[in-house]
């Protein structure tokens, strides 16, 4: 599907498909993202309320303990992808209602037991209610949780701002008291990527920082965002030829499998999402990536979910290998930003 076809698709049945009432979570988000409706618009409120009582949101929340955690108490990194931190991130991606007390219990639980003394959120799997150690902070998880907690209304919470400052300090290499194996050096270097800069981690980190409203960003956060943009645009996002560890010479195939929800893996589309959030949707360096995105739509202008975490989540979120309203909404959102900017 080319750019002209995308314009035609917007005016045809594609958007109607995303607004179907049987998928209220998609409908609520599409009304906001594609039609510019405010969060307090009557149709948005109605759709979001309906989404809270049907799957997948209802199924995820039904698996939650009354104290706010999933599967086991503690920092909640495991099991993937049914533990506490994953479910909080997935609820944010699904557009769960921030005023729901179960959502807020999850937020408070994560801020209590996943935040570390270093400032960032850690990926500990212990089954006891004690904070994660500072050595366990990693860019991808920290970014995912910052994004979710800001989405759920905690942008000004001291714990969240400590996590955004952790991200900025470690991206820039400023005021870091100690480097650990997960983040041994500045600039998105990651122990899980053989000590090389990790583009997946960079995307998640910038996703969290981008969620901070512009006027609320510190100077350090703003400079870290600029450094992240420079890194993500250091190669063509359509090629995803970022540093690779362990002898790999080709980018992970996961870059090119558009999916939903998103865990620690990123794809070409999420790279576009983050850069579009930062006002770069029309940047010429993204031309090839947008061409690639249009090229992988089907003949109806829909996108397939090729990374759906089927059978791995607390409730079925989407179907592997099928045209996906969620992936299509993601694609339409960045294409809309490119068209409107």
C-alpha cells in the first residue's frame, strides 16, 4: 500500500473497522488518536468503560491479587509475560482506565517494590516483597514502566521522576555513582547485548522520556532525548542495522515482525512511534521506514500481528498471524502523524 492508498484507506472502511463496538479498547484509542477526541469525550468515555469489563483488560485484572501484584509478590519481572511489571505495561498499552482502583494498586505496588535505590526500576524475579537491587535496572524495563506510570497519571511522582532521571543520567553518563553489568557504560550500552548499545533499550527509554510533557522535562532529560534521537537515526530505521552482539551480523528478525502488545522487543514500527511522538514523523530519514511500513500492509490496508505473545499473557490480547486492529491502529497513528505534521 503506497501513500496514496493510505490516504484513500483513511476515507474508506479501514477506520470504521477500528471503531467497531465489539473491540471497545481499540475504539476508545482510535477515537483519541485518529479523530482527535478528548479523553473526556462521551464516546471515548463510554468505550473505555466498556473495555474495562471485557477481555483482554478484564481478564488481566481478574488475575491480579488484591494487593496489586500478579502471580507472586515482589518486584514482578517473572514470569514472562504474566508477572506484575508486564501486566502493568500491557494495561497501559491497552488504554486501561487510570481511575480504576485495581490499576492504581498495581501502580503503587510497582513503585514500592520495583523501584531501586539507584533511581530506576529493576528487573528482579524474587518472590518476596523487598525492592529490586540497583544492579538490576535496565533501559528497556525502566522505559516501559516509566511510560505506563505516566500514562496512569504519575508523571509528577518522585519515584517516577527518579526513574526518568536515572534514564537521562545513564544515557548521558552524568552523575552515575556506579556502573553495573546491565548498564556498564553510557549511551544505551547493555550487558544483554554483549556490552554494545541496544536499540531496543533505546526505544523503550525514549518512549518513557517522550511521555513526559515537554514543559515538564528537565534539561538533562531533554539532552538525553536528543542523544537517543541521534542514536536511533544513526542508521536507517528500515534496516535496523544497530549494534549487534554475540557475533550476529544481521539484525534480529523481530525488528520486522510487527506485533502487539510490546514487551522488551521492539520493531520498526515502535521506532517510528517513538520518533513520531518526539515530532519527527516527517523527517526525511524516516522515508524508507514509512515506505516499508506501507509495503507490509495487506490489500485491505490492514496490518498482521506477527508477534502476539499468544499463550504467554494473563489473557489473550491478540491473535498471531491475523489482521490486527491493534497493529493497524499503531500503524495508522504514525501515518496520521506524518500526514498531519
